[in-house]
């Protein structure tokens, strides 16, 4: 998430037209990395294809693929020449592409699969969500960190990164700097996870199921979970990524509990806040149900439609389902290119002092703890 200062001055143009240049930039980055074989355009194998053909080490040992490439190219652009003013509004839509991709991802599942994965994920995810929140709140208190700042950081570390911080901030009357420090901490730690988790997963010879569960539990932000799972196992149209299937169910389980976490943190804050004015902050928590992420509903609807054959047979996959797999790959690639374009090293430098210390300790404990549990309970 970036704090853009440059805004489009072409306010008389409809919003839909103003986002097109940024969308084209993200699409071009995605096409540069993925290639154009699925688009009916002149054949270009993409940077991913070139790497696999020319470097065994990068392509088959380090597993460098389009997911990591689109993020890296986006980061390079953002931190060198910057995002052009004409592209800012389009780049800010990147999360929408990821959410649409998640909805389309529902075509990979049946209700039985979601129920089976969900039964395991609920216990595992809930345990780490609330243990992380309690630990961050406790450590923040020990280090005399302001309660509102600790609450924002606890939500981000426990649930789903930036979305949780933004949802909790008004409930605990978090200041601008509380939100900025928490987001910077999440981005900094998550960036490390996004690139190290796939490498470590291959090094430890984790199965795709194990890696998906680990990423979905141990990585802080939804976009980072998606990126790591696809980097570990990008899958194909014929054989979709198993790590992505498992990781997204675990991640969505975590996201579903966001409204509950907002309420719990608000109640805790009202009990521990220092002034009468602060204690009144929890009146805003009554709207916690409004925090429910609607794209999760879209995902569930897609799963139901797939289960009842609305898109044809699943084994073997119908042409309609294959088309959806191509579509969600492109939506994810475009959205992740936008994610890379929004990663600013300048912003991440804000994660100094107490937030960075607490976030790093909590993040490491969550990553290591979830890995141990996953290895014990998932074959």
C-alpha cells in the first residue's frame, strides 16, 4: 500500500478512462514476464520462458517464474523512475484484480474440497491469529508502545496485513503514523517472506499441500500469500497449482475472521485505553460486520456453481474451466505487477524502532511455529 502524493489532474475524465493507462502498464509488465501464448498475439515466450531455456539454476533450482518477475519489475520501476502520474490511478486498482482472480479461483474447488481443507484450516488459522494478536499486544505493552499503535500492528500481524490495519485503525482511534508504521512493518517483513518462503519450501522439499498451508498461515498479507504460493508452484492450465489451492483456502479462512478480530481488539482497547476519550472509541465497533470481505462471498458462489456443473465437467476439465484458469492467471499477474509498483523502499524505512522490533519477533515466531505445526499435521 502506498501513500501516493501525485494525483491525476484530469478530473473531468470519467474514472474508468483515467485508470486505463495504469492498467495498460500493469498488463504490459505481466505480458513481458508471462508471454503471449494464451492471448492469440504474436508468440513471445516471456522472460519466464527465456530464463527456463537459458539458465537451469535460475529456472529449475531457484524456480524463478513470472510471479516473482512481475513483482521485481514493478519494484524496480517504483523505486527508480517512480510511477508516472498518468498511471497512478490505474495502479491503485491492483487489489481489485487480485480479488477477481480469487473469485475465479473458486472454479478449482468443489464444496467437499473446501469443507475438508476448511476443517483443518479453521483450527490452525484461528490458533495463530489470536496467539499472534495476544503476543503483539503483550510485547507492545512491555515495551511501552502506545495502545492504539500496538492494536493496529497486532491486527496486521495476526489477520491479513494491510486490510486488517485499515479496518482496526478507526476503531482504536489510530493516528496516521500508527497506520504508516504498521503498514511499513507488514510490507518489510512480508517482502522478505514473499521471496524466502518459496526458496525455503523447495530447500525443505515441502509438498505443495504443506507449502500452501504454511504460506496461508505464516505470511501476513493476502497478496503476499498469493505471490509465494504461485512462486512455489505456478501450475498450468492442465494441472493447477496445488499450493495456491491450499494456500488460498487458509488465507480466506483468516480473512473471514477479520470482523471478529476488529471487534475483539476494539473491546480490548476499550478496557486498556488510558483516557475517557479513548475508552469511548469502541462505539465504532458496532459496524464490525461491515468489514466482511465481499469477494469471499464471490469465491464461495463460484465454488458452488462449479460443484453443480455450471461450467462443465471438472475431470477432465471442460474448456470453460480451462478458460477460467487462464483468466485468473492473468488477473493475478496484473494484480501482482501492481503490488510490485506499490512497494516503496522509502515507505518501508518508516518501520523503525518498536514496530519493527515487535513485528519482526512476532512474524518470525508465527512463520516458524506454523511451519512446525504444518509438518506435524499435514503429510
